[in-house]
C-alpha cells in the first residue's frame, strides 16, 4: 500500500485532483464506471494530455451529450472549428490521450460556470443524498461521497446561518461537481492510500463572483472548509474551490512538508486556463515510506469516565470513529473514591485533534481530556479483491519488511454478502480467507 502527497502550490479543484490521479496511472474506467452507476442521462467523462505553464499533465472534464459541460479549453478555442466527438454509448469514455477538458476559471467552483444551455440548476442536500443513495455505487464509494457532501453542506449551512437540511447547493449542485466528488470517492477507493498528506495550500487572491455578489478569496464556504489547514495567498483569482477544499478537509490525513518517501510516481492534474506566474496544476506524489517500518506520528487523546451508561460508551465510540479517529478503545480503571470507571482512548492525526477532543468532551460529559504525541511502527498494508462463491470480498494484507504477516477480509463486505445470501458471516469470512491465502 502506497502513501500519497499533494502539492497545491496553484490551489486545487475537484477536476484537478482527478486529473492528477489519472496522470499517475489510474484508469479512466474507474471514473467512467462511477459516473455510469449514478445513472445521469447522457453524462460521461474524459481525460487528455495537455500542458499548463510548460508542465505536462492530464485534464479531466465532464461531458453532457458528448460535449464538455463548461465549453472548450482555451487551446481548443484557438482552433477555427473546435469539436469534441460525442461518445456512442454511456459506458464508453474518452481516454487520457483523446480529448481536451474545460473550466471557465483557472479552476472554478461549481455553480460559477457558463453551462451552455444545459440544465444544471442547484440541488438540495436531500436530492443529492437520493441520487447517490439510490445509485449502484460500491458501498464504500457511496458512503465516502455522501460524507463529502455532508461536510460541504455543514460549511454552507454555517455560512448562511441555516439548518443543514435547508441548504440549497446552488454552488455545488451542478452535474460536473457531483461527478467530481463522487469521482474522488471512487479514486480514493481505487488508490487505497495508506496515508494522504498535503503541503500548504494556495487559495489565490482577489475577488470571486458568486450568487451573493462579489466576495473576497477564499470564498466563505471555502474558508470554513480550510479551517485548521495551512494556506497562503498567491494571486491569480480563486485558486482553491469549495470542491477542492472539501476534498482536502475530508480525505487528507495530515498537512505539512513532504514526508520521507521513496517515490514511485508523480501525476499532474491541470486546471482549465493558464495562470500567470505558475503552472495551473496540482501534483500528486506516490511513494513508500523510507527507512524502517516506523510509521507516522499519532496523537493519543484520552480521559477517564465513571458516570456514563453502557449505551453511551457505544455511541461515544461510534461518534469518535465517525469523526475520523484511527482507533478507539476502553480500559477499566479504578478512580477516586474507589469508583470503577473507564479510560477512553482515541488515536488520531494531529490535524483531527481539536475536532475529536470536542466530540469526546461533548459525548462523555468529562470536564477535560489529555493528549500527547506518539510514534508507532506500522506494518506495510495493501488491499486485494478475491472471488468467493458468495461474491467479491476485499482482503487487507500486511507485511513487515516484505514478510507476510496476516490476511483480514473486510468486515463490511462479509456482512453484506452474508445478508444477501442468508448465510452466517463466518462462512463468508472463511471463504475469503481461503482464497486470499
């Protein structure tokens, strides 16, 4: 399993992230399949090789009826008769070397584009939940896509001072933005990064036009999503969009300088236009951690609790894991006045510390909690898919210095297949384990 690092020296948008994944070697079929499973009439995707600021990379864009939703790229406009050939079938998609890609701004937030006559009115959160929930996307992709929209919705709700369910995604409801976020969920599932890190993020400068008039960069929702993330301004207009910001907030494990990696590849995802002073691109690096199996820093967050019902402990664990904790466990302890209690311990990345501490205090009722940094040794991990008589099951494999350690079938896959076939969960688990070994 590889580690990945994002360089956002020229900001980031959803289409740029997907372009970087494609440029790094991810098959376009990963995104094509995700779009087909959304069942959006006439919508397909494509990627092609291009250059921005002298840097070669991959452009990704969304097509409606075979034509780019946002119109042609500038290099296409330079031709006398720009034309993008329509695809003959919804499941057939352009490959990285075929057609160009567009965005009206260097990388523009959803809802700020000229959609050339297509019906891309906004959607509320409920309609987006239905679209994704009723799709045939893999459960892991569906859940991650829903989490991205929920996080984006919370930022919009806070910005407008309204309840989450009342948020209308006029800026992220367009088809291309839905494809960007669902595509990102599919890309992460395919790449299965052991860890995703990111350097400081260029938000750009100046002002951006929105449905609420001109606003300074970063726009309010973008600024909310980037809370706690190291950013800087670099001119060039809006360089980090709400869709790009939510990908960073939801998917990145830690922000900081490039960690020690033995690089195995790099990919460049391109924005629509040229940007003065820098290539309009985001870079995605892939590599293996250098040195021994000593892993990343983790934060240990803990407190003692002696007045919480058993059901409350179960809910507390659910909330902490849902907020991104790497692990949560309870240890019996003897507290003051000889009362039995439980030590609640959560492991997380440094960037998640404040959010998880707030959850821990709110759900446990504790008046305070402790934290400290710790190093840990980590086995190398990857995920393979095995075929069983019940269906496909993902299996996590671990190694230490190249020596196999263990195989662990994914619980959710085994659970789903056990329910589908009406068999004990352990039967599916054993079948997957046999195939993996």
